[in-house]
C-alpha cells in the first residue's frame, strides 16, 4: 500500500472521529451537558426526546430519577441565588477602610468682560464654487490617499548667504525658488520623470481660494528665471488672472 493511500485512510478516520464528536456535542443542550457532568452520566445511555435528536434537561432528569430510585421532580431544579450580605459589618470597625471626605470647593465662575462701545460689524460672504470645489478636493485627497510624513533637518546657511548676496545685487530670490530648482533637479537626476521634463506646480493662496499654477520645464530653467516666473504667477493669482489651463499638467 502506498503512502498516499495510508494518508487518505488516516484522514478519513480522523474526519469521522471529528464528525462524531461534533454531532455528539450538538445533541446536548447546555443544561443537559451540565447535569450529565455533575451526576457522572453518559449521553449515549439516554434516549433523546428533543427536536432533531437533542438530549434535553428533562431526559437527564428522568435518568437521574431512575438512577437514584426516586421520582421525577415536578418543579425544575432551583438555581442558586446569591445570598444577601449580612446587615452587620464583617470586619471590626477599627479595621474598616474609611475614605476621608474631601472639602467642597467653590464653583469657578467665568469672568464677564464688558462689551466694547460701538457695534461690531462684519460681512457674510457667500462661498464661491471655486472655494467649495477646493475644499471638496482637499478633503478627498486627505481621506482617500495614504499619506506619509517625512521631516528632515537641512543646513541652509549657504543658501541664505547666496540669497542675501543676490539681494544686494538687486536680484530678489526666495527660499521657495531654491526649493523649486532643487526639487526639479533631483527628480530629473533620479529619473522620476521618463521624459526628463519636470513641471512643478506651486500652490498659491488668493482671496478666492488656492490655485496651483505650473512652472513648465523647471529643471531646465535658471534660478533667476524661476524667481521671475514665480513672482509673475503670484501677481496674476492675486488678481484672479490665471486660467485653469495653466494649473494643469504638473508632475510634481
């Protein structure tokens, strides 16, 4: 006989044993199982009267009555009720733990500041469709896209020194311009963009919401060129003169 045949026979016998034990456990109600265990009776010797061949509590009570030679009790077995604690102390009064009463504190009343003279005026502005769309997109990106936050400590003394020196020469360059140039060169170096063209989208806050115009071919531009384009886009964004087409196609 081959090894596979022996294994099949062993598995078949094991499954039959498991099925028999499961079927036997299913044929006992919880009360019947408890009575059988407490009186040392076997379920195989009982005749089930329940539905689908289930051994009920009444079947076990009949077997107990026949075993002891008595009659079947007319009332079900009384369950043990928790006894009420004694009215008196269970330990001497000197040994009982008493918690000292805490002093009551006066409630703290928040101070009331007098209102300033004059009527406070404000203006309710209706949310534009653009702001509503921006809020919806930001919520979707936060809830549906996994986020990973990485922080790094950078030494930018040389960058600040260079920006100060350029400022003395009449060239205004911000730290953001350096970051745009560095990000574009890094993406181009590691091959993040297959075409080698890096278009960086720069987020700008405007009175009407947030826009992200794209600086085309940022990796091929010089630092002064990036600074000039960024300032021009920021000025147009403040006046609402950036069309949606200029906010499309950014790959970073």
